[in-house]
C-alpha cells in the first residue's frame, strides 16, 4: 500500500529508504508501472478514429478508452514514435496503433483496420495535404538568373542605402549617451521647475477665492485670453440689451396709468398752499392713496 498521508513508520529511515514509495517497495505511478522494466507504461488511451476489430470483426467507435501499453519504438528525426497496444473489450484480442509524426496522425499497425472516412484531395483533383517530399518541375536557368539579378539590384539600390541611413541615424543618436542623458535631464529639471511654479500659482488662486482643490485651471495663454474677452463682450452686450428692454417695459407701464392719479397730485398741491404744512402733507397723502386705490381697481377689475 502506498503512503499518501504524512504517517511515517517507526522503522523508516530517510537516509536508507529515501521515500515512502521505496520503503513500501512501490513505484510512484503504482500499478501502471508494473512493466516499466520492459519499457512499457500503462496509460489511458482514447481511439482517435473508428476501427474494425481484426479478431471479432466488431465495430469500435471513436473515443472508446483503453488501458493501453505505451512504448517507444523509434524516432522521426528528434520526435519519438510511440506504439499503443490495446485489448479489445468485446473479444479480448490485441490491436496496436502507432503515431506517425511525419504525417501528424495515428496509424493502425496490427489487430484491426481503420474505417476509411478520410477525404483524399488527390482523388478529387486537389493536392496532397502532407507533401513532405516535394518533387517540382525542373528550374528554368534563365528565370533563376533573372530572379537573382532583380534581387541583387533591389538590394543594391534600395536595401543597402536604407540600411546605411538607419545605421548613420543610430550612430548619431547613440554616439554620446552621456551628453544625451545630460540634455534630457536638464530639460526635465527646467520643465519641472516651471510646472511647480504654475502649480503654486494655481493653489494660491484657489485658496484666495475658495475654489475646490480638484478644479483644474486653464493656462493663461493667448487663446484663453481671446476666448475670455469674447465671452465678456458677449455677456456685456446681453446685459445692455436686457437693461434696455426693462426700461421699455417700465415706460410702457407708466404711460398706461389713469389720469386720476396725476390730477389728484395736482389738487393736493393747490390745496396745500392755503393750509399749514402738516395738514397739507396729510391731505396730499390721503389723496394719493385714494387715487392709487382707485387706479388699481380700474386697471385690475375683480372677476
């Protein structure tokens, strides 16, 4: 039994046994490695296509899984070729499949046959999908010479001048890294001072007028000055128009008052000349109030 927990027996010696698997006499892969001395590993293999069993002539569908014996049988360049030996679950016969790295597929080698469901492009006027051994038409020497001449001219007239231009530009930019670094850092320090001064001015302005700190102020440049001036002139013109309209409305309202108001004020002035100032002022106020009430009742009759 494998030790999957943290229990170590009293007679376990790490220097002697190394691990619990060695102590139990088991492999880390368990029963799957029972044939590992023969180069065989038990793996779970799934059929990549439909096959016909060669022993019972039964159909085995794609996707059926088996405990296959996996072993390495060779190499295609540096890619290993593996064989999977499976036991049919219907009759107990053995069949074997191998990998084909050259054509990136699986092939049945013994004990079964693959159900032919592939579409062959060569039989339908197409070209082979996996054409590794290309045998083309003989090369035309004149066409090859013309192609090489055009490529040489293109390299001489286009590519080489461009490469020289890029090389000179790179040398110009990276000829003196220290001087370039000094120039960049100097410019950064100057810009940093300007930004710090502008930030201090903005903070002072916000504190003076009680503006929120998150408010971003527009920089004082010619465009902003021009826009502010145009906005001020527009607002001033609008204010003048509204004032003129208000004066016209007041003049129209005064002109529509009844004549009793003005006559009452004239009578009060004539009577005030023949009496005392206190009596005359009281009489004038009474007459004005009477005229005002009568005028308001005339202008706004009750409904």
